C-alpha cells in the first residue's frame, strides 16, 4: 500500500517541481537571450535529462554486469518513452485544450469553426508551419543518429566503444546549431512573449539572477530525488502485480525517468505554449539518443538482445509515423496522441519475448 502512496506522492512532487522548473527555465532563457525554441530544445531538455544521464553514467562505470545492462536498457528506453508516451500525452493535452477553448467560445456566443475548418485549426494548435518544420528537422536528426546506434548494437568489432565519443560530438553540434539559429518572431507568438513572474520572486518584474538559478537548482534537485524514488517504487510494485524484473526495467522504468519531460509538456500545453512542449520533447530525444548512449557504449557491452531490438523497432515506427504525417501536412493533436498506442504494442511484444 505504501508503495502506491509514495508513487502518487512522487508524481505530484514531480509535477509541482516542473511547474517551478519551466517558470525558471523560461526566465533563464530570457536572461541569456536565447531563442524561444532553444529554451525547450536545449535548456529545459538538458535540465530534465541530466539526472537520468548521470544515473546511466554511474550505472555503467561503477556497477556490475547487471547494472551495466540496466544502463544500456535505459539508453534505449528513454527515446522509446519520449517517442510514444511523451508525444501521445502532449497530443491528448492539446485535444483537452481545444475542447476547453471551444467551450469558452460557445459560452460567450462566438462562432465556432465549421467542420471543414477544424483540421486546419487542429494543425495550427501545433504551431506555425515553421515550428512544425523545425520539429520535423529535429526528428530527422534523431532518427539518423538512432538508426546508427541501433546498427552498432547489432555488430561486434574491437574499436566500437570509441564511437561513443562521436555521439557526444553529434550532440555538441546540435546544441551549437540550436543556440546559433536565429529565432525570428512570427505572427501568433505574442501570447508567448510575456513571462509569468518568477515564483520565487512573484512581486518582481525582473527577478534577480541568483533567484532564477536558485529556483532552477532547487527544482532540479527535487525532480531528481522524486524520480529516483518513483523508479524504486515501480521496481517494488512490478513483482507485486506479476511483472518480472526485466519487464519492469524495460517497460515501467523509462516511464518514470521521462516523467519530468512529460510533465513539462503538460504544463506548457496548459499555458498555451505547445511549441515549447514539443521542442522540449524533441530536444530531450536528442540528448537521450546521444549522451546516455555515449556513456553506455564507452563503458558497457553495447550489444542488443531481442527486447532491445524490439524497443528500437517501436521507436523507429513512432518517429517514422510522425515524419510521414508532417511531410504530408497531416499532423494534428489527434494523430499526435495516437503515438501513445505504440507503447502498449511494445508492452505486449516485450511480454512475449521475455
């Protein structure tokens, strides 16, 4: 019973911490004068992915063979959870937001869009065509790197561990391109320009730099601690409901480690900042496909078994589906939400394999 209570308490703690985190990271981006999209793809993504990247590094450098296997599994499970559940939850939240906005329009007697106009409205909820193009570009980056790292997991050669350094170089290049790319304002972005007051200094129009850093550091510490406790409770609950340790590690643990990114996206969609939510996920995916993979490749046996190959297949299916809908200009909140259905498909296949 206490495991379930702690699980819920940790989820609440992570959500509330993420409320403060996204508030602080937006102010940090404003203070550093980086583009709005870079706030999601770099600052927020790096902050929430840092704890689990450190955990993977510790597992593969100081743990035994079992811990190293868990580290390799985490390097594959993170991208899977983001590509399916994170995007799916974001799509569901966008559908809820559309429903709320429609009710508000009806309550004030404003005309609602006709059925013919709704698909265009749905696509607009995901951002401008430029925003969707940037998302598509990030996913192509991700897919190229991901396919290469999966290929490395299927072959064996002596100098493969040194290729881990290549993944670090790829992420450094991605950061450089994101930080140097001009982020010109577009029509419809005005509602995202005003920042809410820093929660640590609610009465200050321009909060102090120390307050921004302090709020950021404190929220990251809480997110890190709560996420680790959350993972521990899932590890205890898994056997209680009849799941093996391997299934728990591959199926439930990634959900826990990617919970901060999911919570960030929920909060940003609720605030009407869908493009930041999507940028946070795509940026976190670029970290997950490079940094944890680099440490796992350098210090562990980067060789895949059937469950890891299955996770790779589902991840590539999810990204391929998203790229196809974006290429045909058919990506909507509903189609984005459908990516979550691939996670149960992964779960069924995992149970069969194990």
